[in-house]
């Protein structure tokens, strides 16, 4: 009674991707965070194993807490500079998934980013009435 029907990995050996259906990241929430701050993220998907590691760019996600096989959380390091980073998930058995530009570090919010200068133009149009 050796029901070893699950060992059908031989058919997928031709694809370099370690089984796209077995491990997959569905979402990173939030997928942005300010520079210089630690951002707590929740990653949802399928196939997360105990001992999973997550990389944001080349930096490990800190305090990874695997809540289930489809949900994990962790903290994005505050040392990342502004830019878009791939989010890579790596299971202990070598399977994983990568979301290209899955997390974006945004410039730290300064009080005046220069984007609010256009509000004065709208007030002048009300004088036409």
C-alpha cells in the first residue's frame, strides 16, 4: 500500500521554474514603504513552508512570521534606498516565487514635496463668477 502518487515531479523537470503552481506569491500588502522606515508587510499566496525566507531585493525580510501556508508577514528593512525591488520567496526545499518590482521604497515624506503648488490655480478660477 505505498500510495506514492504524489511523486510526479519527474514530468516537470524540463521547466527551470520549480513548479509555478506549487509556490506562488499573490500579493504584497502594502507594496510600498517610505525610505528609512521599517515597513510591516503581509504576503499572501500558496505553498509557504515552515522556515520560509523572503528577500526584498537582496535584503532578507526581518521577523518573518508564517501564519499559514498562504499567509506570512514580516518587516522590510529600513536600510533599503528608494527604488523598486523584486520580492523573492524561498522555501527550505528550494522552491519559491519572485514578484518583479514587488515592493517599492518611496522617498521619505517631507512636508512639502512640491506637488501641492497647483492648488492656488484653482482658487483664481472662481473669481470669474
